[in-house]
């Protein structure tokens, strides 16, 4: 029975049904099956007979699958509009991560370096294990890791929803492109009032092709390993 | 156990109607719903029991049903009940089906030279 439910799960996910609906469907089917087996056993059948009768009553695999896939409103956004999720969506999420990194940098700049024109290249930032340095380093590593974290998140979504690899590869390539061409500048005197100005640029042509390839390899690696191990377990 | 399943071609919209009607006054979980459909239709309407869940999920997604998790005999169950939107949908579906049933009955009673049937919706 577990094997049949696993097969049903795979078919539903590949058909684009949202994982949360698939999980709930399988849980309810499993409970229903347990009730049917108990009912058949109360009717005097042996355990084996009760299980096969219960499976027949539950419905053929084809019918159970079709009933769910016909409910178009239960499809995931990744299946309805993969170009939006893995194209625009991946860039938006990475942009949001960079926005958080910039806001954090601006906050530290105001708190720890109120007189400095820029938070970059400051050599008088206190002891190396001081609170100030740790805060700046945490922000720097978040900024550097943002494309990888977002890429892994996208790969997890793609794997969970059995999205076609071409969509995921496209999304990861965009993330790698945006991440490897990101350039940040900060200046207090760039705007009046002394509040400081942080600016980011992306997608400058001809920049950092090697960085893009390395980023792509890092973000795609867990997904490739997952696909490889899954193919091995299925064969 | 039903001897055969109802022809799916004649079932379009029927499960929704039956489910909304059953849940109109009391909440039930899937197994109870299937048993109630079988009992109250004298097993004339019989489908693979598992296919009731996609209909329940679809109706919940549309806001016609709401669900809550409950525990029966140590097992977790998802209970469904009708919302106001579901009550309105039930009224619409009932009116449509009553009109359709009357039209078909009229057609069958009239035999080969039956009267023209007015559209029901």
C-alpha cells in the first residue's frame, strides 16, 4: 500500500498538484483505507482479503489520480506559471534578500560609523573579535551568501514540486547572473542631509563570467545530487 | 460493497451536490461522507471512495466548505462543514438539478414523441 501511495504522490506532484494538497490527500486516503480495512475485517474477512477489498473500494490508481488532477484550482503556482515563479520570482526573492542586507548595512553604518563617508574600507572598526566587527562580518557573509541561499531555496521548491529541470535551471542561472554581477556602493555625501546612500547595480554586461559559473554550480549542486540519487533509487 | 461504479459521464457535478447537501446540517469526515452517500442513495450512486477527497478540497478552496482537525478513537480526522457561500452554492445546484431532473422525467414520460423541453438554466 505504501508503494501505491508513493506512486500516487509522484504522479500527482508531476501533474502539478500543490504538495500541501497531495500530502493532505494521501493522509486522508490512508485514514480512509484504515477505516475500510477495519470495516471489512468486522465483516469476517481475513487481513489480506480485507486489505485487497479495501483497496478496490478506495478506487483505482488511475481514478484517484485523475480526480485530483481534474481539480485545476489545486495546482501549484510552479505548475500554473513556472516562468513567473522561477523567472521573476527568483529575481524578486534575491532582490528582497539584497534589500535586507542593504538595510542591515545602513543600520550598522548609522550606529557604529556615524562619521564615516562609507562603511567600506574602514580600518578603525575596533578589535577583530569586537561586537562591531562581528556585526559587519555577519552582514557581509549574508550579502555574499544571499544568491546561494535563494538558489538552494528555489531548488528545494523545484525538487519538492517535481518541476521540469529546464525551468529550475533557468531560474538558477538568473540567480547566478544577478548574484555574480551585484555591485554595492555607499556614500554619506551622495545625498543631502547626511543620511547616507546605498546603491546596488546588477547585470553589467561582460562582468564576472567565472563567478557566475561558480555560483551556478554551487546553487545547482544539491539539486543535481538529489536527482542523481533519486534516479538511482528508482532504478 | 457496490457491484459496480456509476458511469462517470453522468456524475458531473453530482458529488458536489450530494456533499453539500450532506454537510448542510452536520460536519463529517471523508469516510462518513462516503458511507452516508451510499446509505442515502441505496448504493445507486457509487464511486471509488477515495475520489471524494479532491471534491472536498476543491469545495474548500472555493470557500464552500471549511474544515477542522478532530480526533476520533486516537486517529486524527479532518471534519468538513458548509459555509454560507456553500449554502448558496447548494441552493443553486439544487435548483439546477431539480429542473434538469424534471425535464428528463418529462422527456422519458413523453416517449418518442415527447414535448420539447425548455432549457432549465
